[in-house]
């Protein structure tokens, strides 16, 4: 029988403690793949998958401007994201997404963690509230309201030692070594898009806010918010390039009344962050397929306490868009 006692948790508190799981060490929002999303045509479907790789051995302490390299300490993850979108009408698109960690690891001189499995299920409808077309440009505004449900575990623990009297002594793995934060979260989204077809140029922006709830352990991970500005250009031979400036903010983790976060391998003061990123993207489209690749380049990071800083993070993926049902005779295909 697993026994987790406070004195053991206090002893391991002096070891490396990591911060907020999905929000630390360069990980971004749970919406991954492509640049930004509006709505599809009625009866149009898009199926997409992406692979995100994150690795860092840079550590930042007490908001120092410079990070230091920790030769024997590494945070890494291999993450797959699957998403299916369907146009229920010209204004309403429904999205269902699922995340899966091929591997999520932390290795240092004192301990190591490695885990894999399903993370979260996301239900994410989007509604177009404004669409204005002119000969030389088109403007679109879309909003979304989604829910994130934890599928993977958030209470994994590791054996510390065995004692003839006390039995096996376990301690919770740090949140960053869990598959999910374990809470059902609400997601609020807005999207602005302006394109100039004749110039093959587009400017767009999106904003995402994730309102976190308490999980079964009495932890409330910090709310996530981001704002992004994109500039894109279509190139010859079906290529395209997009530049993104992104601001991210994550609040500090909170504990419910009577909950001591040290019991869950968490240092509250080492959670929460603010950062600016530049994210270039290149894409290639052909016969309904779009292949894309992005890389996150940190411009500024303000990490509370001691956390892994962003070092290597890139995403590659593919999407396929098609009509499930052809428009009726007399209908207009956009």
C-alpha cells in the first residue's frame, strides 16, 4: 500500500522541485498546430496532426537576465496533437482535439522521471461573428469557447524507499512530470483575420485565455493567457511564410484551504511566467494538404523563482481539408 507522509515530503523539498508542468520550461498552450484558426465552410472537414519537441537544460533563478547551463539536467518532451474540425454551418465550426505524450522526461543528478500517454481532450466550437468581403480584401472575426478535460494521470508517484515498519514510502512526482494538470478548464478564444488576395498577403491575430480549476489534489494551476500577431505571405509553388509575435503569461499555482503544496513536490514561488516569443512558420500546400513547420525563438523571459528556460522548441505537422458533402445545386462555394 502506498504511504505518503509529510516528513518524507519535507525531506525531498530540498531537492530539485519543478514548476507548473504544462506551462513551464517552454511549453505553450494546449492548442498546437498551424498558425491560427477561424471557421470552415459548411460540411467542410479538416484533419490535422502535429508533433512538438521541447528540450532544455537552461535554468533561470531569481529572475536573473542570464540563464545557466545545467549539464546533467534536462527537460524534454515529445508531444503529438490530433485535431478534427467540421463546419456545421458557414458560421459555426466544431473542433475535437486530443494530446498524447510519446515521452515526457526530466533527468538530473538526484532523480529522473519519464512518462508517456494521453494528456487532455479538448472540445472547441468556434463561431464567426463578422465577415466582410471587398474586391481587394476580406475581414473576419471569430470567437470560441472550449473545454479541456483531463484524460491522463496527474497523481503519479515514485518509490522513495521501503521500510520494514512503514512499508513502501512514495512521493508524488512534480507536476511537470505528470501527463496533465488534472483539472477541467475553460478556454476563451478570439481571432481576427484580414487578407489581401491580390497581393497574397494576410495579417491576423488571436487571443487565448484558459481559466484553470482546482484538481482532485487541491491544486489550481495558474491561468494561461496569450496574444499573438501574425503576418503571412504566399510564395510561388504553393509555399508560404508566416511570422508570429507572441506574448504568454501564466499565473502562479494556488492551493486549496488546508493543502500544502510541498506534499505534491511543488514550490509555489517557482511557478508562473511571462515571455515574448518570435515564431517563424513555413508551409507548403497541395491538393488539400498543408505541411508546416514552426520554431519558438524566445525574445524575453521573466520566470518566477527557479525554472527551466526556453531553449529548443519546434513543431511540424500536416493537415488535410476537404468537403464531406458537395454544396446543393445553386449553392455558392466560397
